């Protein structure tokens, strides 16, 4: 790895995240810990979305549903008196993978705008499904009682949860880095840029894209399980379509098709919200136009700005939309 | 008794359906001709409702309020098209989705700043308050009936516009073969602005007409936007005919499903939770319909030819 | 003549009222360079689409290496040894020439559910890919992003990708399309070098190239084969002359 601006950014951001709890403790701002935990959880989900969006060109407008599935997995287990981080993760991953396999198998028959819309439709179905679950609070959602222990770790401790999230985020980054450069990753990237050619070469692209879809959903489900542990609350709003939109925004803001972009995007979006919210209640009045300006003028996102100009032209890909 | 209820619910479904059509017509044209995914279409609907409510409060006459809302939304649509959307025609759908998502955030918050978070009530035009007897034993709100009639009238006018005028010819040509329209020497950007303005005006009309029935509040366009997308995807993007049929289908299935499915499940299973499950299932019905349609026909029921 | 490698028998494809492929039959012998020519609208593109499995014929059969492949889906045909190039360059612009070719190798190196090892440094992929690039004369440009290659090089890369799948039959869809004389000449030389080592079905517009290269030619008019034979026989064929009347390119 050469030490260019991008590498330096990755190192600085990860080191900053690793040291954040010390800083929060030093200046006595415990709120920071929870804020940055949230940032990393959403960054984790965005890393998952980026796998299919940035590399596979699949614009899913429904990935918030997998966050909700992960969160509800934790909620349901606690509700039935099951405690422990391992069951949490197993159920979140298992349920997320199963749902993604079924939904993905249907959605991937379509392409372009139809894919965007059918993923949205499934997320809406999930939304109404969770509303119907009265034992889990229906429309209002439910509080999650009881802490989570993951082996010796007590995740109800803010710092422990923070570092567990940090490690999972690093793990997801490592996995997606290996993945996109592996044979599997080459197939996914090829299918984004030229599906017809992939078929002519002899690739059955559908099964590879479905696999990528499931992997990305599982990462989001893990993020959902973490989110439930952070907020100790879960509601149908987790799968609201605007949440799926925000995930897309994080990926775009950070830079499409760059591995670390989603992390920068999540940080930027949540910081932006937080900062504007300090000045005005009406932060969305400013966030909306900022988003528009980024899409129109800074197509390659934050990570793109760190790329030397001569390398830029062909790194940020479009979508097959 | 049950027949009357079914008839009323069918009329309600029809009313919902034509309202969806007013939304879907514009959205599907903008998509079919400009290849633009416009999530902000629901915001135009919301602004239409707000314009109507505000003008009503000002003039004291709901009819004037609604009549004001149409050109106001048209103008707003043209301005939005001119400032932001124009740059997006050549971009991919992802960019368009994100940009118009930004517009939604902006307009929802703008409504909050201008009119507050609380819902604003709006009156029904005086001449159309009360009920009308359609057949003996079946009385129905005049205003809802008026919405149905206006919606069908607009559908008829759109049909005439598209199948019998030069503009309509260009719109049809644009939906099936975009480069050809340019080759005909037509001022494309003017055509786009016109179509977008037309779609905006229809969305404004829809918002203004349902304003007395619903609460006018920030974010009111979001759920209707999703439904509108369901409609145009089922109908086949770019097809007015598809939009019309899918609108009525979705309107009827949604309304009738919501009112009968919980009762039906209660009959069948006789459990406490049948009600809520029925309600949830009823809300999911149209999404299930859409997924099923796309499963068997990945480009909708009436995909425009030649693309 | 030996058993044909590819045999098209009574192929029919209609689009509405238009019969694009009309009871077409012809065969390609192993090892030969067989050209299919025909005026615009003769149904060359439709034929390629059916051979590669993008379109399904209405009736008729396609036999390839003693197997009826008429119902075999498009993505499986390359695995039987049928590789194609595209008329409009169809490559992965955001990858390097080597990555493009390696991807073609990968398509025939077992399944791609391999998630961990970097594909770029896998000699099982890159060595055959480099070999294919060498065959078309692109080895010096291996690490250049495909988008930065010149037009002629794109066409060469197309052929390298097809070669990398180690096909029995190379289906070339107008490889000279849009080329200047210099690039065309280089492509003719490349195809001449490949001739004999691999069976080639060449669909081409450029008559000079076809008559310089092909061992046999099939002439397609309105979806039918009106003649099939050696270049000399085709040149002398009365019906071909009628079909091409006024087309001076046949006066070579």
C-alpha cells in the first residue's frame, strides 16, 4: 500500500475512532461515545450497502429493512427472555440472510428503476409487517430490557459496545476489501459495468449478484443488532424508506465504489446533521440543498476528492440504473 | 347492508384511485419522456395542498383556494425543473433519486418553517358539502363524488390531449423513442418543461382536492409518493393507460382490502390478533401485487413499445 | 468434408411481420475461417444473437460440436467452446486490459465463489490472460485501463477476451467496424495469424478483408443463404452478383 492521501485518511480516521473514547472520557463528554457508536453502526450498514451499490451497481432502496430485521432479532430474543450476544448475532445474521435470499431472488429478476422500486416495495412490506407485530409493540415499537453479554464482554457498557462496534466495522472493511478484489468481486464489478459481456463470457451473473445481495444484507443486519443494543429500543420506523435513502446518501457522499467512502459518508452526514441541528431546528432545510449540490457537483464524493485528479476519471463507476 | 358498505368502499376506492391517477399521470410521463425519477413529485402534491389551504384562509373560499393551487404548483414545478432537475436528465437514476430525495427534505422542512408542524384544516367548498343520494339507500359525500368526477374528466382530457394533439404526439413519441423527438427538430427542453409543468399541476390539483379530506401537514406527500410509484411500476413506466388502470386497481384493492380483510380474518380465525394482522396484510396487499406483477412481467403491465 | 463444427439447420426468426432469419442453413468446418457477408438488413446481427443465445430462434436447430445447443442458455454456450466478440466494443472500461482478459479466463476456471484471494495476483488467471494479450499484440498495454486504450486496441482486446476462453469457435461480429485502414490491416494480419489454429466465423462488412481472409464465404440476403463456397466461387456466382448489383466492393 502506497502512502497517498487516501491511505493517510483511512489511517487517521480509524486511529481517531480508536482513540475517541479516551478523548470523550478526558473532556467528560459521555454523549460523544454514544454519538460515535451510532456513526460507526450506520457506517457499518453503509459498508454493506456499498458492496452492492458501489461495486455491483444495484441500487437497493430498501436496505434499512435489514437493519430493522437485525434490531428486531435482538428485541424478540430479549422479549422471550433469551440473553446473550451470540444468539443475537446468530438470529440477526440468519434472519437477515434468509429474508435477503428470498427477496433478492425476486428483486434481481428486474433491473434499473424497477429494481429500485421493488426493493422499496419489500421494505414497505416489512414496515407493515413489524407494525402488525403487536406483541413486539406494533406501531410504537418496544423497549429492549436486559443487557447483552458477548462472552466476557458486557455490551450494556457504552465503551464496550463502542469497541465491539469498532472491531466489527474494521472487520467488515477488511472483508469487503478482500471480497471486491477476489474472483467473486471481479464478477460483481463486471456485471455492474457490462452485464451482456459477462453473459457472453459465460458467467451466470444472477447467482453471483444474489450472493452479493445476501452478504450486503447480512452486514446491515449485524448493524441492526448493534443499533438495538445501543438504543435499547426498536420500532417499525427503522425500516422506513427515508432510512434506506439515508444509507444511499452515506455511500454517495463518501464516494461510490471506494471501500472507505461509506465510513466517511456516514461521518459526514451525521456530523452535518448534528452541527446544523445546533444552529437551527430546521436542519433538513439545509441538508436537502447540500445533498443536491453534492450529487450535481461532487459526483465522486469525499473519497474522490482525496484521489489525485489524473487517477479519478475511471474509478468512480455509474450504476446500471 | 353489506352490499351498501361494499358499494361505498368501492366508491372510496375509486376516489382514491383517481387521485392516484392524477399523481401517476405526471410521474409516469416525466419518467417516460425525460427518463427522470422524481421522488419530489409527492412534495408538489403537498405544496398543492398547502397552496390551497393558504389561499382558502386568505380568500375565505375553498374553491378559489383550489383554483389558485393549480397554477401555483405548476409554476413551482417549472421553477424546480429549471433550477435543479434540468441538470439531471443525463445522469443515472441513482443521482436522480438522491437529488430529488434532497428536494423532499427541503420541501418538508420548508412547509414546517412556513406553516408550522401542526396540521392545517381546510374546508370543503360550500356548495359541495353534505351528502348526495346515488341510489336509494346509498348516500355518499358530495365532495368525494366531485373528486371522482374531476379525476375522470382529467383522465379524459389527458387521453384527448395525448391521442389527438401535436403535443400529445410528441409525448407519445418521446415515451417510446426519445432520440427521435430530438431528430424531429422539436425544442426538447421546452417540451420537457411543459410536460413537467403539466405533471406538477396535476399533482397540485390532487393535493388541493384531498386537502379537505386529509390533514395538510409536512410530509403528507411521502406516503402518496410511494403509492404513486407502485402504480406506475405496475402500469408500466411511461404508459398513461397503464397508469390509469393501475391507479384504479391499487385504489380499489387498497381501500376494499383495508375495510374487509380484518373482518374476513376475524371470521376465519377468531383470534385477538386477527384484526391487526388483517390490517397489516391489507397495507401490504398492493406491495404484494406489485412484487407479483414484476415477478411475472418485469417491466409492468403495459410497457411502452419500442424501448 | 469432415464433420462440421457448427451447423445451422433451417433457422427461422421473425419479428412481427419481418422474417429476419428465413430458413437459414450453413455449416462451418473445423479449422476453417468462414465468413458471413451480406448487405445491410440481411440478418447478420440477428444470426449472431441466435448463435450466442441472446435471442431464441423460432424454429430450426443450431448444432455445435455434435451437440444441439438450440435451447442452451447464452451464458452456458461459452463453456461449450463458443466465444464471441461484439460489433460495438463491449469491454469493462473501468478495468485494465489484463483484468478484462483475466475475467474471461476466470469464466472458464471453475466457479467464482472465491471470496478471499485477490484475483489480480492469481497466476492461474493472469498467466493465460497475458498469453491471450500476447496473441493479439497487446501485452505491452496490459496494465492500461481499458478506457484509455485506442479504438483499434479495443477491438484487439475484444479478441483477446474471446481467445482467453480457449474456444473451439470464435464468433467475430464485424471486428473491423469503424476502423481506419491502418487498424484494419493490423486486424487482418492478426486474424490471418489465428487462421488454422482456431475455427473462426467472421461476420464482416469489409469485403476486402473478407476476400483476403476467408476460406469459405456464406452470402446472406434477406435472412437466407443465397450462396456458400470459396471466395472464387462466390465472386463468380450469378445470384450474388445480382444481390450486390451496384455494390462495387465485390468487383475486387
